[in-house]
C-alpha cells in the first residue's frame, strides 16, 4: 500500500512521506507472543536486491496466493528482505508477495512510525476480528502507481500470523495500520483497492493508469 506523498506540513523527508490526508496513526499494538521482533529488526538494515513490482493489469495480481507451508521456509526467508527492500525503494508502507510475482501468503509492512524503520513480516496472515464501525481513508497501491481513491473498510482489525521464526503472533490495528493490513491481505486473494470503488470510478482510475503508464513508456 502507498499513501499519497507531498502536501501537508510535516517535516519528514519526501521519500518517507506517506502523508496523504490525516496521517493519524493511532493503532499498532503488536501483541507479542515472545521473541519481541528479534527476527524482524535486522531486516530493516537489509541491502537485499530489490524486486520488480508487478503493475495492473498483470493477471498474477488477480490470482489467489497459496498458504506458506513448512517446506517454503527457506524461500520465504530469502524473499522477505527482498520484498522489504522493494517496498522501501518504491517507497510504500506495505507489499504483498503476489505483487512481486510470488504466489505465497506473505506480506511485509512498515508504517515507519516516528520515522524509524519498523518492519513487520506476516506469514499466512488472517483477519480474525474486524470492527463493525468503518473508516474511510485514501489509499494507493504500488501496483497502481500514482492512483489514489477513498476506500471504506472496518475501522479496526485483529490479524493472526506467523513471524519468520514460525511463532504465532497477533497484531491489532486501527487507522492507517488497519487499512494497510486489510489492503495487503486483500492482495493475497487477488483483490485490489479499486474493487471497493463504483464501476465508474474504478474504470476512470484504470484508464488513467493505463494512460500514465503508456506515456511513461514513451518518455
Ligand atoms: Zn497494494
């Protein structure tokens, strides 16, 4: 997921600016089940080669990803730092494995609260609870560069996942974190944020994207 950069009166540098409107990031309490992120923290310093991010209308973005199995451990451990590198380079705040052509249920996010790297790798994430109240915020996506729209989703979610060590963990979020978790988990089922828009709005946005990509090709 990506938020629109620029605008506002924040002092953070543009490449770290996921501002958009109302950067209210209240949520984000990781419910620790041991480990305290020890397996995750070194990933922030990754110099792993980045991966190309697939763009709409690549059909792989519409496919359902497979659960990560025990036999995928090495593949996932190699993939996660490269996904984080690609996400930071974009820049974005979330990336799902299908966006780099890997059809696994694997997501990386980093909201960079207080401008510090705070990567979370979620293996087989599942929404186990969602609030009845909803929230609307502007979303963008690294697979639809330059396109943004308001999306309404449950305001709070609780997500269960495994970390890279295989430990079962839960994360609970509201605000930006909640939207980001839902946006990325959607990618694992081939769902894009434009699917929440009216057909009219969606088609307008997709046409604009196609035009932008074509003019970039020519440039
Ligand atoms: Zn996305």
